[in-house]
């Protein structure tokens, strides 16, 4: 935007104003540049540059006399300008020597990517600077430039101050404070602070973790706002004077201000307080004074915080923490990409979701970098063809880079990074500490967390509802049960949204999905106080039966319910990665669950991991990493066809087996004589009639029970007044001897059923009379022999009946056959004590490569 008027002519009497909040001199659309001694147009990049010069001057202690702005540089054949150069002292600047720092500034929200700073590195090396600093107001990154061709760049924690330059030991510490070193130091300090809380206040690990988290977010909140000054004990004292806080009220004021900073994040409850003493708080602040959490990059504090979690969330809290090697492997097995919605319905401390964010972000960054390389190559070719000057080429490259970098601007809700962090990743956990920790963990890693909820993962909440996700990845809780006494909406974790405004918001937000119908179902369940189990196919008896007519089972284990829940959350063709006890995969008592799953999803891979993977969490069962893909519509049709064909095959098999059993029984009785042969036939017929009578009586009782009092009276009048033989049974009412639908039976239909019962009973009496006569004509030994044959035939029939469903399912499996990847690892990157790292043997990366080759081959076969 052009300036509103000509530049001011008045020169400020001082370099900066007396306001700590607004130290830069501003006049309309201009800002005063002390180093250039002129008014500059206050565009975003100029404001960032002048603010950082002020920070170098006040915070790092450099004098303006040893700094220079936009110094002309000659890099190769190109003429360029360095944003800011810092000399060792004023004399060095006057003599154009001993440059120490080169600073490259960008407008706020332009992300800092080391790969972009080829220009900054080139003029930093040209000026023989040891450090290159990159700054965009939100973040500062510092590179230590090692000499050589091409030379090495090592990112360090912070740039040196003016005082550091004069002290050899302090400069050695600055050079030594690489990211890896800083990350480890930060983690150690967090652990020390955690120990202070446990020792001083006798807190259990979980409570101590809660309080150290509050202190961290107080520190980070204050360092992100205001003057971006480090949160130190001196800062606390000045804050107390400014707020006029007494010692008792200081912690309350600090915490309340931090809660306001993070109000939108819903990290802390309104009634939540900081439950430590001022002395302990100051001791912890002293430990952390060396770190500026606003300047410390996300991959330092994020990974340090996560490793701190790994130490803290073991033992009694271990169920909420999945080891990083397993997390990395499972995410890479699923391979989510940009635009894919991902959910963890038992997110614990957020390990899976953070890895998903990092994994997809890396893909986006790689794509942007590829586009930059291509754009630069295209522009350089165009510059040669059209004879551009170096300045024109450089400006064109920077313009293209800025355009591509805008895709990474997390302040722009439409940018690729914003979409990833704000509307792609979802998780929930029923344990409040775990849910809050998950949000904190994601903030530390630089991710948004609007999709993280404190809620039971078995019940819809917010953007988590069936059929929505491309990927679901989780390590669900093991070893506990959900009983039929647990009611939808009865607790805070199982609450169902009832705010009309928010219902409309979600209905509009997810109008392209099926949020509304899912919510209606849940709202009805809460209103009618239905058990949570009623929402699940496997929670009802029979499995998959209707809610209205099925019984609710007494209980189901949480891990089995999460299997169904995760499949439900997937869109058709979506994929699931889940940690499961191996008993689910191989225990005969769990065959019912395996049968249920194979009718809804394809099993892609099973990777058995050693017991020590979860030993530090006090897990007592061996686990496997299971990967499934929910059926597509084509899969559903193919499976239905396979099941139908399997049933036909099984019916034919059963008929053959029954014929063989009957022939064997008939031959055995024939050998005993004609009377024995006739006796067998009569007994078979009587048994069939008895079964029919029992079935008809059951249907008759059900039909009468569903009638009104008037209809029942009408049936009784029929029974008294009408000869049942005049009512011929209506065959259309019956299926295999039972009434097709007793709820729609009329009184006249009921009379026909009754007539059929009477007719069958009469036939049975006649058969019994003939049986009695034959029995008298046979000796005891012949009767025993016939009975033995019949018992064997009945046992064979029962066995055939029991095996028929299995034969049908096995035939369906053969028709619906597909390859499954199976592997077992002995070393999975974690020891029995929970230690991880590059020195711990890990076979999972090798398994990943094998699976990718397997999946590629499988995909090629599917598309043939």
C-alpha cells in the first residue's frame, strides 16, 4: 500500500520512544530507522526489521554504532543488500571488518525455512560472519556457519549477545548449544522441575505434572506476548510492582493472565488454581530462565516435552502414552497425506496425532520446496533468455518464494498448514488429564488442537462421528469393560450436545457429512437413557440385531468396542491402525469378533511386537499392531455375494451329510429287521412333529401376546365355537413350521395356527400308538440297538447343523480371498524400562520397507 503522504521531515530526538510497548517512532505510514537515520515506509517487513534492531539493542546489548542496515554486498556477480549486519564493535564497523552476525528478516507469518535463506547465507559468508539469524517476529532461528566449501550450517539455540562476544567460554557455550543439545537440556530441566514439585509438595506424578504444565504455559504465554522478554524472576518482580500484587496474590494474577492468553484453547478450567507455593514457583522459574519458549523452535520444546511425558507417563499413567517408535511406525504404515482426515478416539497424550501432523507437514514442506526449486530453475532460464539483470532475477525469485511461502502461513486460515492444523486432526480421551495433556503437547509441537476433546471416545463429540475419517489410528484401553448400566449422557464424558445454537453450527459445518442423523440417534439414546452398549452391534444379542428387539449384553470389553467404533468412524475404504491384545487375533473365544470384523473390513497387516514395548506401562498382555481397511461399496457387494454363495454351498454340503447319516442309520436298522426299520421311520417322523408343535406353540403365544384384549377374546370364541378341522392351515403364514411375522397375525390367523397345532398333536398321538405296538413286538436288545442308531443319527444331524455356518463362512473366505501381510519383531526400538533412542535396536523400519513392497505388489494385482 502506498504511503498516505510524504515522509516526515522532523528527526526524533532519541532513537526510540520511552514506551516499552511501542518503542518505535511512528508517524502515519512511516517508521523511524535509527541505523539509516531516515523515515521508512512502515510495510510489514520494515516493521519486523526495526523491531528486531530494537531487540538487538535492548535485549542482546548491541550498540547501534556496531550495527548496519541494508549494507550493499557483492555476492559473486550479484549486487545485493544485507538486512542487518552486526560487527564486533563500533571500531570494526568504521573499518568495515569483523562482522559477526548477519540478520535476514521477513514479514510476520512468513515461515522461516532454512532452505529459503540461500541469499542470507551467501552474504553472511561473504562478510565472513559466524552466525546467520533469521527472524519473522514470531520466531527467530540462528545458524552457526562452519567454514568450508560449501560449508556446514548448524542450527543453535540462540544468537550470542554483545557480552558473549567478549567472553571465550560463553561463546563456546553458544556454539555448543545445538538443537539436539538444547532439546536434551530442556527435557532434563523439566524433569528436575517435576522432582522439585514432588519433593516440596509431596505430589503424586500426575498432580506434579499438572502443576509443571501450568508453570510452562504461564512462561510461554508471557514470552509470546508483550515485549517478548524472557519470563524470569526479575520479570516477576517488575510484574508484581506493575500489578501491585502482594506475594499471596502474585501467583493468582500470573495464572489468571495466562488463562486469558489460552482461553480459546480450553486448557484450564475456570475454577482451576495454581497449587504450589511462591517459593517453589520462583525456584522453577529460576531453572527455566535460560530458555525463551517464544523463540525456542517447536521441534526443540515439542520433542523435549514429549520425552518428558515419556518419563512421567509411565507406570500408573502409562496407559496414556504410546512409545514413539511404535507411533512412528504405525503412522508411516498408514501414510496419511494432505487433505486426509485423521482421528484417534483414545488419544491419550496425543502421540499419534502429533506424529500425523509432523508427517503431513513434512509432505507439504517437501512439496513447497520442490515447487521453489522448479520456480527458481524456470526463472533462471527465463532470465538468461531475456537478458535480465541480477536484481530483476532476485526480485522475481523472492516474489515466487513469497507466493509459495504463503501456503505455509499459519495465520491464514486458508493456507495449507492452517487447514492441516485446524481442521484435519481429531482426537478425544475420557481422562481429563490425558485430554488436557494432548492439547498441551500439540501446542508445544506448533499444531492447532481445535479437534481435541475431553470425552468418551465411544460416543460422538464435535467433529468426531461415523463415516468421516480417511484414517483412524489408536491404542485403546485394555482390560476394562463397559456394562449395560453405563448410560448415554449420564456422565460428563458421555454427554450429548443439546445446545440448539451449537447443534445448528455443527449441522451447517458438516452438512456434507452425516453429522445430523448421527446426533439425532445419540440424542434419542440420551433421552431414553439407553445403555452405551445399545449403540454397538456387538453390544446387542444377537450381534447386529435391532435396538428395539435385541437384548443388551451384560458387558463388553473396551478393546472390542473400540474395534467396532474405529471401523464405524472410517469412511468407506478408510484405513485403521490399532494396537490390540494378541488374544483377539488367536483366542478361540474371540472368534465371534473376528467373524464380525471380516464382514466389515479387510485385514491389511498384523505386526506382532515384543512384550517389552508396553512393559514400562505395566501392560500384562502381548500386543500386535493391526491394520484394517473398511469395505468399499465394491467390497461390501463382493463379500455379500461370497456369503450368499457360501450359504448355498453349505446347504448342499449339509444335505449331502444328512443323506449319508440317514443312509447309514437306515442300513443299520434294516439289518435289525423290518420292525426295527419301521420303528426308526416312525421315531424320526414323531421327532419332526414334536419339533413342529413346539415351534407352532411358541409362535401362537407370541401372536396372542401382541393382540389387544378384544382380539384375544375373539380367538377364545373361535376356540370354543368352531371345529378346528374346518380351518385349513394357511401355508403362506408359515416358514419352516413357524409363523413368519407374529406381530401382524389377525385373530383368524391365530386360529389357523391353533388348528395346525391340534392337527399335529392328533398325528403325533396316532404315531405314538403305532410306536407302542411296534415296541412291544421287539425285544429289549433290539429296542436298545435301534435307540443307539437313532442317537448316533441325531448326534450326526446336530453336528452337521453346528458345522453348516462354519462351512458357509469358510467357503465365503475362499471366494473373498486376498493377501495379508504378517510379521513378528523381536526388537521394536524400546527397552523394558521404556528407553528409546538411536542406540536401541529397532526392526520396525525394516518391516515398514517390507510392507511397502508387499502393498505395492498387492495394489498392482488388484488393478490387473
